């Protein structure tokens, strides 16, 4: 997954959470308004993210992949929060 796409998904998850369909709605809003580094639907499609209803399974897989890779990465927000509170 391209880092720019991963970061887009994580940005959207940070805004409203990673639960489906809330994250889909947030990603559509962010893309529609180009709120993340100017990325819109066309640019995101070139990176591999489609908002088409016929591609929802692939979109869900990408979201899960980005979220799980973030949770496994050292230095994630959750890890930093835990370190500060211990």
C-alpha cells in the first residue's frame, strides 16, 4: 500500500474512528473536500482506493490493512499515549 494512501486512511480514522461505515463516510467527505494533502477521488483511485460500491470489499480490506499496520508499528499514537501515561 502506498504510504500516502495509508496516511489518508489513518487520517480519516483519527477523525471519526475506524468502524465501518463511519470511516467510509469520513473518507468520502475528506476526499470530496480534498482535506488531506489535496487528495481527491481521482488521486486516491490512482493510489488504489475506489469509492465505487462494486469495490467496497477491496476498500474494506485496504482500511483494515492500514489500521492493522498502524497498530503493529512501533511509535504509533496508541503506543505513545501508553508511554506517556505509565
